[in-house]
C-alpha cells in the first residue's frame, strides 16, 4: 500500500510540473505571465508533500490493514489525483473565483478522505495502537476542514482571501508534528 501510494504521489507531482509550459523566448519578462502558474504549482507541491509525509508516518505506525483500509487509501489518492487539474486550472486563470472554489473542494475532500483512512486504521489496529496514541485530539485535523470551508466560501468574496485560508492550512501542517515519530520511538 505504501509503495503504491508513493508511486501515485510521485506521478501527481510529475504531472503538475509537466503542465507548466516553457516560454518560447529567452527574455526574462516572459516568466511574468507564468507567475500565477508557478505560485499554484508551489502551493500544490507543498500540499502533496504534506500528504506524502503524513501518509508515510501514518503507515509506519500501522501494523494491520484490511480491504476497507485499502479502499479508503484509494479514496484519498483519487482526490489527490485531482490536484494537478485544479492546480493548472487555477494558475492558468489567475486564481479566478470559481477555480479557487474547486481547488478548495478538492483540498477539503482530500482532507476528509485522509481522516477516514486514519480512522479506519485506528479501528483496525485498536484504540491503544501507536497511531491512536500519536493522533491524540488531532487539532490540525479538526481545524483544517473549517479553514477549507472558509476558503471556499471566501472565494466568492475575494480570491486572495480564499488563497490565504489555503496557505494557512499548509503552514499549519508544515510546522513539524513529531507526534507519530515520538510515539513510534517510545
């Protein structure tokens, strides 16, 4: 499961970078039109990196899986596989409101899928399992959907405000979270 997921995530990142069109001139000014595309790529690359990192740690704290967990993992990968599409759409359209809404929906659904996967793993491995102890009250997992919904709703008011919510979630998850590593080491 881990190797398959790692492969899918690597392909997602590859697809995103291949979608960036190279300017047909050597003028530095040609990069100006690519700024929205590059910014959307950077944010999405960070998100995929966050998911890869947390997925990796979650699976290292897992001892048993079943068919439900495999399907939940595919559910997560489905939503993450849509990230290149919404990233490209958002960047090509300079963060237009509707693209920000769909970007947020994909992020929200990936977050929900991750929580479903995490909960199924905890159910299979027990309330006293390594993952269960490491997750604890999971304040990041609880606040992220709220911020995604605020980002989706605020896209109808102003695209930049929407983007700030998505960036805030990424920042929250970029702050090193040593819960799983600490519990696994203990």
